[in-house]
């Protein structure tokens, strides 16, 4: 982090520039804030989609159970695994919604990773303190490796809600 006056490197925990002796506003390095209305709505819509997926898997498994009653094999462990994965994602979204809080952390972005799948590209950021987080594609304009950011994220599903470059202000 740099002093806004003399551009000297200043550690995040120091509240006075060592070169120009200018006082800097103290930073709150970590805190919790309530989820906004938009964040709650996004979590609700993800829960609805995952609930529909769970219901669909249960219906298909029930139909296959009665249709293939005497057949055992690899199909049941595969359905069990699919139910477990979708259920895990559903449960993490429900826990985030019921918890009602997002975490705000000042952290350094160490690495950006683009992961391409058949349908779309996902963006992940590896942070120094909070680890790997899933970023929105709109964050690619802001995110630069090595910079410090104020990161608002859900700790249970590693989803970044907001990413803002950290600016030190003079006290």
C-alpha cells in the first residue's frame, strides 16, 4: 500500500507514513456486515434453482428404482453422488442466507485464474488471507495481481459479492 502524499510503501497496520510522517486513516482489516437486499435475492434464486434440480434428481431416481427394480449396478452410486453434490451446494446457499452476514476483508490478490468450461468462463482470485474465491466476470476490469482490495464475500461458498481497490486516505 502507498501513502497518498509521498507514494512511499506503507504497511496496512501502520497509521503513519515513515517518510513524510503524515497520519493515515486506520483500516479495519476484517468485519462482518448484513447481506444487502440484492445479495439475499441472489441467494434465494440460487436456492430455488438448486431445489428444482434436487427435486428432478429425486423424481428420476424414484422412476428408475421402480422401472429397474431388479437391476443393481453403477447407476445408484452415481445418483447418490449427484444428490450429494447438489445438496451440498444447496445447503451452503441456505446457510449463507440464514446467517445473514457477509464478510469484508482487506486482502492482497496474489493470482487471477480464468477457468473455461463448455458453457462459460469462470474467474477465480487467489487472495493472501482468504484463499481462493469465485469472482464475477465484471471484476476482471478491477482485479490486478499484487494490489490490495476490500473484498466482500460469502465465507461458506467462496463467492465474492464486491471487489473494490483499497485506497489509503490521509487522516
